[in-house]
């Protein structure tokens, strides 16, 4: 009885950790993507600004 309970607990914890890590990975990828977009927008804005100033 105790052994099966322990196994179930371990499996539950393992599944929880896996889903959490997957969630964190997805959030990280999203934030990296957003950062990349922001950077490209900034670069684009800088080049437009440079054209306006004749640089």
C-alpha cells in the first residue's frame, strides 16, 4: 500500500515538474521572440531616423 502511494506521489510530482518546465520554456521562447521583434523595430526606426538626418 505504502509503496504504491509513494509511486503515485512521485509520478504526480514528475508530471507537475514536466508541465511546469514546458510552460516556462514556452514563455521563454515567447519573450525571446518579443525581444527580437522589439530589437528589429528599434533597428528599423534607427535606420529611418538616420535617413531623415541624412546620415
